[in-house]
């Protein structure tokens, strides 16, 4: 059995590589899949606290509100698919 699920991620041409988009009157809004988590490494290293993470792809983000590689690739594929229509 195969199930296909669609997720809508924010996209703003000016903020293509960011987890932000032009929101409401009060300012920019963040992607709902952007969160902060503690990253553990077992006993090898201390816990890294409050790091940005993409919960949609389960990827640690390179910086605050920066999209992960999987998200950038998915947005690129979606953009190319829309140009084909």
C-alpha cells in the first residue's frame, strides 16, 4: 500500500532559502515545521541546547531559520513541475 501525503511549506521568492515568509501585519511568520530541540551525542559530548531543527524532514538546520537541503530540493522540484504545466 502506498500513501502520498502533501505538506505545504512557506515560500517567498525574496526569502527562498529561509524558513520565513511574509506573514501578517505584525511581521514575518516562521514555517510550522521549524522548531528548536536539544541535540544529544550520547556520552561522547555534552548536550547541545536549543538548536534549530526541521521536523518535516527530521534534519538539523545549518542556522537559524535556514531551510534544510531536503526542503530546498523539494521546493526546487515543485517549482520545476509548475513550469512544466
